[in-house]
C-alpha cells in the first residue's frame, strides 16, 4: 500500500510538472516569471511583518494579468483602428517554438501602421502606469502597487527577454519588431526601455515628476519622448 501511495504521488507530481511546462514550455520563461514576481513582492512590501498572505499574492497575480491584458489590448485596438485584417488576440500561447504570455496577430496591415501597432502595447501600459502612480501617491493598495511595478518595468523586462534571454528572436516580440521597424539596434531599443524604467522609478521614489518619459503614437507615427518640468 505504501509503494502504491508513493507511485500515485509521483504520478501526480509529474502531471503537475507537465501542466506547468505546458503553460511555460521554455524554462527561461518560468524562471523569469518567478524572478519578476519575487521583485514585485518586495516592491509591494519591502519589510513584511509576518510574511505575505495568500490574498496579497493573489492581488499581485491579478495586477500582472491586468497589465498583460492592457498591453495586448493596446495592440488589438490599434490594429482594429488601422483596419488590419485577421486581427486576433491570444494569451499563454506558443508559436513556432516561442512562448508568449499574450499575443496579438493580424494577417494584413499597411506598412506605415506597423510601428504604431508594435508600440501600442507599451503606449497602453504607460497610461496604466500614470493611473497607478496617482493611486500609489494618494491611496496605495497591494493591487495598485503591484500594477505600478508591472507597468513601470513592462518594456525593459520584455526587451531583456526578447533580445537576450529568449532562444529565438521572434518577430512577434514587440522589441524585436520595433527594432526592425525603426532600423535601430537592439542595444538602442533596450536603452530606451531602460531609460523609461529608470525615470519612472525616479518619479515613484522621489515623489516628483521633473522628468516624464512617454510615448506618442497615431496611425502613421510613433515616438519616445521625455518631458522636462522645471
């Protein structure tokens, strides 16, 4: 009977592992997700008095999913406004050996609309950051603090994974597509993402908005800007 229990437990554990690997087929993606959640937990409460409660971890997870949904919805809405054909939105999917937490795709799109489309996710997330920053300053909650973290670091973590950690530099990764759309190197794109994250981090910890990074997009144009407040 004891052996049967051990075998049964082993099969159950193996089944759970297969389920996890089915969702996160690339070990780097699984490690990256765990690291991001660890950093987010520390951001939300650097000195927890008695450890994190399940409700707090649930709110952090919900904030992550919210940020991801907003990011992909930005692509979907932009594609729809551009009149793209075959506009689709998927989550936790794998395509051609690459793993995607969220994936917006299309069949046909005007060439001039591709850069705004590829940047639309980060544009949407940047608006989420501004909302979360206001909540952080006036009425902070675990959920909004976590949403602030995920929206502040979305572009830089995405660029880090797409350029340096992923086994394949897939064109469906936004940073890779933005690099090709603009002709800018991956180092420059990563530098832009890092600059945005650092400046937004400065705004969070200083409580001031002297340097405000932001994106501007329309149906034919996209740019990264820094607003200076004297």
